[in-house]
C-alpha cells in the first residue's frame, strides 16, 4: 500500500525559567514532574482552539528517569496536567538531546499518520538528580578501553576539545561566553523571553515566590572576570564555570501538529520540520557530535550551510560551540548564531534544552522573515550529535 | 511537645499589575503538622505587617505552605489559661487581622489547603478569597471545643454569607460530628470569590488578583442581615432540642451572630473578646480541649498496645449471620478487602445475610462511593454456609452469635478444630467473660474481645478486651485490624460489661429505679439529657432492646448485686410489659440528675480501681467514641471532677484514681 508522508509543523513552545541546581536554587523544593506539568498547561492555555483530547501522544524526555522524573513521564505528566485519560504518553532519553529526540519521535508519529497532534518536551531537575549519580557504569567500558575514562565527565570532554584543537583558545572561549551573556541580557530586555518563559509559583524556605527569570544570567560578565575563574576539571585547564553552562533545573514543552490538523484546529504553526539527523563520534570528544549531524542534515535537505539563516546551538561549553563553528565554517560572532544568547547565559537542563532551542528559533524566524531555514543542534553525552533543520513559515517569498 | 512556630514569610513578586506582597504561612514542617497561630506566629505576623505597611504595593496574597492554609489558633497554648490571657489573645488577633483588613490595596487569601478556625478568620480579613477545589477541611470548629470563633469569625462570617449560612457554619456544623466544608462547598456557600483547580492554584490566584486590580474590582457588598434575629431565634430552638441548654458555647455563638446584624465590627470584636474571656478558661472549653486531645491524639497512638509485629490478616471469618454479624462482615469486607466467610445454623440465614451485604454494596455504588467493578469484587469476597470447615485458612474469626456462654464456648471449640493455632479468635460479646470463652482451648493466648458498638457504621469505638492469657501478637493484630477498619480501639481488661455497657447500665439502674418509684419516662429522660448526651435513655433502651438490656443487668447483678439491682420495671419491659411501680416515691428531675452523676462517679471509680482500664482518660475515650458523650463534658470524668461530684462521692478527682492492684 503506497502512502504519503505528512508534513510536521512546530506550533508553539514554552519553558519554565531555568534555575540553579541545588539547595539554594529556585526549584529545589519543586518537583520535576510539576515543572513539566506547568509548561504543558501553558501550551494548552495559549492554544485554546486545541481540544485536549485531540492530543494523540505526550512524549517527555529526562536523562535521569527516576524519582520525580520516573514513572513514564509522558504519561504521568499528561495525567497530572489534567489531560483526558485517553491521551497516552511515554518517556525518552538521549541525554542532552532528550527533548530533540522527543520531537523527532513525535514527528515520526505525525509523518506516519499515526498521530495528528503530539506534545513533546523534556525536564531535568539536576538538583534532585546530579549527573551520573544514579548510574552504574559498566566496568567493561574502562577494562576493555571501550571509551576513555574522561568521556564520563562532560567537562573533561570539553578540555579534550581544547587539546585536540589548540587554536581554539581559552580567550576565544571566554569571548564567546561574554557575548552569549550580553545577547541573552538583550533578549530579556527586549521582551523576547516573555513569549517563551512562563512564570511559575515555587515554594522555597523563604515562602512561595515566582520563578520568572533564569538564575544564571550574568549580564555584567567581562573578559577580566572570566580570566580569573578556577578550572575545575583539571589544573591548568581552560574550561571554567564562566565559559560553560551551569547545572540547571528546567522544563520545556512544545506542540507539534500535522499540516492538516493545524489547519483544521485553527492552530498557528511557526515552523516546518525539514529534516533531522543524529550522529556518533568518539565519546571523549563528545562536543564534536553536532558537526557530522549538521553535515548530514544539510546533505539530506540538499542545501548548504550558507542557505541557513539562523542557528540555535546548545552551549554546554563555549569550546564546543567553537568546535562546531570551526567544523561547519561559521564564525563564532556570526549574527546568525544564537542571537538570543545560549546555555552559558540561561543554563542547560539536559533533556529539556532541545525545545528551548526550537522556541528561540521560532522567535528568531518571526523577527526575521527574510530567513527561510534554521537549524537546532546539540551535542550529546557518550559522543553523539543531533540536528533538526526547520523552515520558517513566516518567510517572505 | 511544642509545635514549631508558624512564620509569615514575605516575598516581593513583580507582576504586570505592579509589585505584590506574597505572604506564606509556613512552620517549616510537612502537611502532617499544619500551620497554627500561637504567640510566636502572631509576633511573626506583626513583623510582616510592619514591613508591608512601609512599602507601596499593588496588592497582597496570603497563602499557606503546600497542602495547608492554616489550622487556626495553637490549642496547646489554651490549657490552664486565665480570663485576662484569653482576652489578650483575642485582642492581639483582632488588632493584627484588623491591620490586614485596613491595608490600602487589594488583598487576597489564596486558600490552598486546610483552613480551620483562625485560618478561616484571617482569610475573612482579606478583600478577596480564592479556594482550591482540593480543599477538604474548611470550618470553624470552635463551638465543638466549647469556644467561639473569636478572631472576627462570628462577625465577618454573617457579613459575608448571611445569617442562615453563618449559623450553619459556626454553630450547627461543629455539633454535627464536626462537619467541615470542601473547597467547592465553601465556594458554593459564598465564602470564596473563585474556585480554582489545585494544579496551578497559586499561579491562578496571582493572576486572579492581578485581574481584580486591573478591573478595579471591589469586595462583595455585605450580606443583608435583616433576617438575623429570626434566623437566630429558630436556631436557638433547634439547639434547645439538641443540647438542652447544657452547652454554653453554641448559645454564645448565636448571641454574637445576632449582634453582628447591628454592631460595628469594633463592637463585635469587643463582644468576641468578652466571650473568649468567659469561655476559654471555663470548664466546658477546658473539658473539650481535653476530649479533643483524647480522641485526636491519644486514642490514635494506641495507649498500652504492645509493640509486637501484627500478623497478616488475609481471610476473615464471621460466626453468625444476624444483625450485628452482617454489619461486621460488611465492615471487614469494605476496609480489609479480603475474603470474608459467614456461618450460621441454616443456609437460609446465611443467604439472607449475604443478600443484605450485596444490597449494601450496591447501595454504595448508587451513592457513587464505589465503582461497579470494585463492588463486584467486594461482593465476590463474601461467602458463607453452615459448615465449620469454611473457616479453614482464616487469620481472624470474630464470633457474633447469641449472648450465651455455653453457645460461644462451643463456637470457639469448633473453630479451634479447623483453624491454625495462630488464627486470632475474637468475640464481640458485650457482657460475657472473654476469659471464660477461651477456657478449655488448646491455644487461649489467641483469644481476644473486639467489642463493636451498634450501629457499627456510626460508632467508632472498639473495646479491645485482653484476658490474662491473651498474648502480645494477638493484641497487636487485633489493634492493627481495628485501625484498618478505621475504628478506634481502647484496651480494656476482661471484666463484666467492660467500660461502656457497665457505665450505661449503672446509669440505667438509676433510671429504672426511678421508674420503679413512680417517676415518668419524660422525667428520667430529661435527667439524663441534661448532660447533653445525644440519646434519651428511653430511646437507647429501645435501640438495644429491653431483653438484651435486662440480660446485661443480670450479668452485672451477678458481679455486683448492690450496685446493679434487678428492676421490676426492666423485667416487665423485657417481657413486653409495662413499667411496674413498686412504691410511689418520685424524685425531682434535679435530684435524679444528681443521682445519675453520683452513680457515674462511683462506678467509674470502681472501674479504675479494678484496673479495667489504665486511667480515667480511657473511660472518657470510650464514652466519647462509643456512646456519643459530648466534648464539653470531656467524656464524663472531667465534668465530674470539675463539678466536685468525684470529690464528694469518691473522695478525690477521678483523674487521680489508679488501679488498686496490678491488672492481670
């Protein structure tokens, strides 16, 4: 039986403010699943023409799928958010590309005709679930030298990038970080984030308050200040708290729909999913992953990097972005790259980040109708990369 | 045990409507220890108000820590209080809550969880209220505790929801088993301006206030109180019928509600302070606080229950299929959800009981309290027949057959042939010796009394009767089962009539003696009802049945002939006859009332000296939970001690009477 694939559209996306992980952070006394519920309900509120029972699946990503991120998140979040019991859900994990993987999985359901509308997203409460804490590494990884030991510590993989590409200096990384903070501060000032970040009441030791702004923002960051920071991953290293993303609590969610369902339900789609790709690299050079993923997705779409007008790249480490820039031929200060700042400024709640990139890309598309294509990409622990290519539905001509 | 102080934590929240003061009531504990207002909490509120009043705000939101708003004044600070301190406490609350009311910007109480007493009152001092649909406890229970809502409740509730609702909320609900409102019911009654889902309750409350600010919304105009005098007059009449003038607080609360129609709020505050100074140190409030402590804390801890690990109960047997037996079978079925087998002499009796159980289960489905599937499952668990072999594999068998020693002994002998040596053998006997029932068994250590009260679904008490042989595991198992049945057990030693029936029978002896001497039923009823107990002795006698009552009298007469004389009237009633006047020498109702009190004090002193229970608190717990004695008497011993009856009859307060010998 011949069948037509259907177009997959990104309709809307939202996130919580991103908080500092740990007892002093905004979300320390808030559950991860409640954070995911908050963004899901925000999407329903913002898209009132969507009858909740028309959502065919809820796909939620988390890296640590235990505790308040356990219990098949997609389904439990659907129930907790008050969706009808007829709406199913599941959980996915591809570490930092969790939400991106939820998106491509949902896109697959829509393209196949298995679903009309899918909710995707991710949550990571790194305060409740410090990275690797609940993981039992197989001793064979080390005994059989399947991976370099440094591959397990993301900061060390970033130091490895500096080693592998000596022309990517600490100064360049710091300069990139300062720019990211500056761009993020501007975006907040210009109200860009108001349409993306949903304030959430959170309980703290000092009483209830409103989590409305990212905790890692440091608009005043200077090169001088960054130069003096400690290098926690090795003595004499180059990776610091200033040129990398902090440990973060946050949740994101986005609404995907088939072209037909979007029209039928009166939704206002922002982007069309053109192509996506995942790729693997040496685990100890994890940050290289987005380079082959980008190359592959451009090849599949039959366009070149010059045809892409916006890049939303994750920024776990400034050197990782520099590596990608180097690999695909984009200058680190190219205005197409992360125009609203990145994870160095806002934080990186692992599995949640993918939808943040999409939400910022959608906003960038709206601000730049001359742009037709945009890319969301990130690197993934254990040596992988992910990239999704999107088309601007607001593009002129 | 000092509870942690509840603090008023102020945070500034920037919104489109401007800066909001977000105030959280939080004692730093989880929901199991609710926020309460003690002296430290009021100091914290004062500090928060000092800070709030110094700044410009667009509005204020007052809410509680997760799942709890505030449970009201800290009653641990109420014991042995002086009238002066009671008045000061009222004044302090009025002054601080009044400052919230006077804030020059819109204020919202976001009632996110349980709100009781002072918690309701602080919310009433805000301009607006949102309430979560998940709230299960919204009430002013003060009248139950012999008090009135004295931080503005009696004045603001009628102004907000009218006199009719105020009477129900402040006076009638507390006296109806402390009935509380849910969030939706409170909204329906007009206590809140918006009913919001719990999932984003505070976010939506913040948004609600911002909209109210933007729209310049005013608080609702006060309710029309023109009908107050008439409403209160009718309420007083209903109250007379219920408590016979015995309880002070509900009458005082009605006075205050009536006053609200004409007083200024300040005048109302002063009247509340007068009432607090009178009531709080008074005997009824102090007795009520004692009763509250017994029922809510002490009884739930299980005073005297051994630490042993209870056995698992996976199959239950009920011997008998009569009225009590089938009620018990239904209770075990619903709460334990394990197979329950009934056995009686004929299959017809058993089938009749099973049909009754299935009909009751079906009734729960009709009321929406059970799903059809669950009902089908529960019904499938009930079975029965005439063979003793049915009880094989039971972990607990409770007998509820005819009250006759030989019959019950035979039941236990038959049971021991089919059940394991560990199976708990329990009896629901009300007057026979549990020790005698277990005599001759190979394993008397697993015999225990579990004395339920009729109607089983209503009365929460189980007298847990230990014999000299009963071992710790058996007691622990029976206790654990009682908890699962959502009943409250009081541990008693095996003695005729245990506690409740012995005390009621002694009271009954005064009544039948009066009838034997020419007093009317109306007079004897009034003499007892004057205590404030829920049921007249004549009604109680009909419920129990004169035959059973006389049987109990005979049992107790055998043990203590001088205190439990046989009564010609009771003998006649048991045979279906009329009261018999032996000698025409009626006493006044006052004299009868005194005679009842003295008889109670005397009998309780014997119960305590014999070590039937460990202390007077156990007697009171039994009467509160098994006979519906009112809080304001503190069961009964508090009242007897307070009024000097104990001193006169026993020579000392009952609270000080301890077992004369170590209980077996």
